[in-house]
C-alpha cells in the first residue's frame, strides 16, 4: 500500500512560501429552531425575510496551530412571526507557514473562513431541508469585506 502524500513536502519544509493547511474541521455548536412547524411548512405562504449574521474569530494554540471559528446565523421571519432560526459555529484547526506577523490576522480572518465556508454552507442547507424547508443556500460571503468593515468599526469605537 502506498501513501499518496509520500512525495508532497510538509508545510514546515516550505516555510519560505506562504501555506495554509487544514488539520481539522468540526461543528462546535449547531442550533435549529422551527417554532411554528408544521403550520409554517404549508405551501403558498409569503417568502420569509431572512436576516443573516457572519462572525469570524481566531486564536493561536499552544501547539503552534490556529483555531478559526466561523459563526453563521440565519433568521427567517414572516409578518405573522418567526419561521426558523439556524445558528452554526463551525471551526477549523490550521497550520500556517510563511506568513509574517503583520499579515497573520487577515489570513486567519479572511482566508481560513473561505476554506470553511463551503462546508458550513452545506450544513445549513442540510439542516433547513431536514426541518422541512427548501435547502437554504447561503450566497458566497465576501470575507475581505466583512473583515474590512469590522476593522473600520473597531477604529470608530476606538476614536469615540
């Protein structure tokens, strides 16, 4: 039996070149509320208004790796009340090499969430489908835009 990774260099061996390696991915927390089922599942009702939330957090670990959390929430409401609420905290452990300290924060809060997003999106689509609704497919997220807006907000708070 051969190891398919045998010829691939370890990320530590290519530390002069930037590299991101996902070591683990996991659901840290998942919540789905369907408070008005089965009445809310009937066809013909108006499309719900969806409020989306996106948060990213990262922290270093004692072993030199980084944990990144992507928190996604979707709240669907109609005029007569809530339809569903889904909240997902999806995490990953990353090995990052060849990135200077000044560039680490954008890598952790932009690039790492980009890797996690497709998996988190599928989980939300599956849980809403399991709740009796059409799968809720999140649109792609501009993590650089979210990061920039967050930094601008932090600067405004710092100057207030």
